[in-house]
């Protein structure tokens, strides 16, 4: 039976910044309207975290029962390593999805953002279908698209909409920025797993592109986040505080460009996640400073 520490590790904490950053960026966009609200922001954060944990457990379950996780260089695999029964991990995934659904419903009712109901339901279905079901899209090289859409565009703009009742170009550009970084986290993860995924027939984007081009994609996605940050300055010059997060991005870029493989890529997940959160926090600070000095 898995220990509490193993269940926590199985939730893959290094991926949680992908849930936190878009909510922060969306709240910054709402703040520009003067409409930032704490309760909707907290609810949006809990929804995003629940979805992220749910998709991580669902991935653990689905890859485990398929045998894809029998040999991995990454973090704990509850099913693949025989630490927990597949049914238990599947229940944990659906419990997290259920929590996301309930919290999302509360958020929609409080904010009257009814359009988010079908979008939220779609996010839960897409989270399961990433590696679950008969034809998971994560096995067809489309995982990065899911991450960009749901942990970039939808999470950021949904957060802004539930607070401000509208979305903005600032929010959209910010969504592209954090979505690109979130996708980069998955790219680094799949770069590490190219050998085992290839062996087990898991045709991730990294497997399809190959090692060299996948490393270029990682760097390119972080470059997109930098361009997005520069564009945010068109509306709020203080957003350039986000440039202070670049050393964290540079740390991951150095490791990836050095040709590091296997477990040596694990720190890239942490540094990229920290970059994403720092990026979003600094934009929030920039917007707050800009409003206070206006």
C-alpha cells in the first residue's frame, strides 16, 4: 500500500505551477479592469489544482495499466511501480475531477459566468482522455495542445472572466505566455521519456519529433513566453518586472541545450515550473504597481 508521501509524489507536485500561474495571470488581467476579486480567484485556483492533480493520477493509472510506466526515469508511478492498486489510483483521479466540478459549479454560480459550465465539463473530459480511453490523444502527440488550451487559454481567460465579466487582449496575450511555459513543462517531461515511450508505443510529440527538434521546441516555447511578456508591456509597462524571472528559464534552457538525458532532465521540470509561477507573480505585481501609480 502506498504511503502518504508516495501519494503526494504521485500527484506530481512539479507540475502544479501549470495550474497556479494562469490563475495569477488571469487575476492580473482582471485587476487592470479594477475588478479583481479574492473569492473567485481562490475558487479558480482550487479548480485548476484539482484538475491538474486529477490528470496526473489519471495519467498514472492509464499508463500503469498499459505497462508504459514499468521503467521510468521520472517521479513515483503508483500503478507502474506496484505501489497502489489501479482501482485506487483511478478513484483518486475521479475524486479530483469531482472536486474540480463541484468547485467550478460554485464559481460559476457566484460569478454568473454560465458559459464556463460546458467549458469546464469539456476540460474534465479532456483531462481523462489525455491518456485514458481507447484512443488517448496523449499517445498521438497532442498533449501539448491540451495543456496550452486548458492550462493556458481557458484557465487564464476563465479566471479573468469570472472576476471581470469580460476578457481582454492583455489577458489573451498573458494566456499565451503561461500556456507556452506550461507546454514546455510537458515537452521537458516527454523529452526525458523518449526512450521508454518509444519502446511502449506511446507516440508523444517528443517521440514524433525526435530528440533534437524536441529540445528546440522547449527553447522556442520559452521564447514565446518572453515575446508575450514584451507585448504585455504595451498595456502595462510594469509587466516588464516579469523579466526578473528569466534566470529561472535560462537554467532549464542550459540543461536542455546541453543534451542532458534521463534523470538529468528532472530538474528542468522544477526550474520551468518555478519560472512560470515567478513570471505570473511578477506580472501581478507589475499590474498592481501600475494601478497604484496611475
